[in-house]
C-alpha cells in the first residue's frame, strides 16, 4: 500500500514540474530576441549619443529656419539706406529715416555738407541725401568735410577782389613746400624743380605779412611768369585724365574744399569766376 502511495506522489510531482520546463524555451526565446535587438546597434555606438544626435539634427533645422526668416541679414545696402522686406518677403533697400540714426556722442561726429549745413552725423547726412534722390538738390548735395560747418559771413566786393591773389599765393606756398621737402621723394619732376627753384630763391622779395592789394597786384604783374606757374601746376595735378580736356566745375572745387575752413571767400569767388568763364578754363601743358 505504501508503495502505491509513493508511486502516486512521484507522478504528481512530475506532472507539476512539466509546465515549468515547457515554459523555459519561451523565456529563452525572449532573451535571444532582446539580445538580437541590442546587436542591431553598431559596434562601439552609444545609444545615448545616437539619441542626442537626433536632437542635434532638430536644432540645426531650427537654426536654418531662423536664417530663412531674416532675408535682410545678408542683404547689403549703401549709405543712407536700410533693408526692408516687400510683400513677397524679398529684401530691398529703402531710404533710412534720419530720425532713426543713433544720437551723436560729441561734436566730432558732426559733418558739413557742400551747402554749408551741419548734420549731427554722417548717418543723418546720407539719410537726408537719400530722401533727395532724383532731385537737383540731391544731385548737388555732397559731404564736404568732417566737423561742424564754419560760419561764412557774406562777402564784400573788396574781398572778392582779393580772392584770386589769395588763391594764387596759397598755390605758390604749396608748391614751394613740396620743393623744400622733395629730396628723394620725386614729388616734382626735374623741369618743375627748376621752375620752382626760381620762385624759392625770390621768396624774400616781399617780407612775410599783410600787404596792400595794390602792392600784391603790382608784384604779380611784374613777376607774372613766376606766380602763374603754381596755378598751371595745380591744374595739371587735377587734370591728368586724358578725357578731362577743359576744366569743369568740380576741378576748382577741389581747391575750395581744401581751403573752405580757412578762406571764406573761396566759394563765392569761384562761382563768380566760373560764371564769367562759362566753366571752361583750358590750361596748356606748361606745368608738366
């Protein structure tokens, strides 16, 4: 009897153990499938790095979208204009509003135009010039020099009479200074040096200082060839392009621009001379 009981217990134990053993292959398959998924990742690759890389690609796409939203970023406009977008989101240059220019820090930022008007800064000047595009005033408006404009009082007739003499004297002084400094710099040609040497040697004929207009005029007539050469030389400096030919309004303007802050009669005197000569003053090659 005991033997049968023991036999039944053994059968019951085997029956209970059989389902667990059959489940083992299923668990093994799950482990194998998991290992297979892991092996799909490249050898040496970090899963975290792969995920981070995906986020980096998204960041690059975001940056590209930001750039695309600002077409004006790489669109260049000249002085006085700013970039704006039209209805089609296309960048274009439009005149800048002078009131949008930065406030000037000091006097050194101010500039003077050729009509003797002071602007707070070069930004204000170019913005104003842009608004005048296509007009006669805008075509003639130019930046003259840096700094606030010098006050130019009205010219008297006597001052206009003196102006040619002052201009001639100024050109002579420039030429003599070049001669004194021209050692090995080749500022002047050999022919020019010979001409200026005579002027340099006669410099003390009139003592430095203010002289009556009559005395200066008489000295000019007496030594015409010596005084006229600096004028010819200056025209030669300004009129070096083959197609220049007759002098135009802009050439004498180079003189006045250099003297504007020192000689108030330069502008009116030059305009009067231009009207009388019909803006055509032709100079021979005697200064070469």
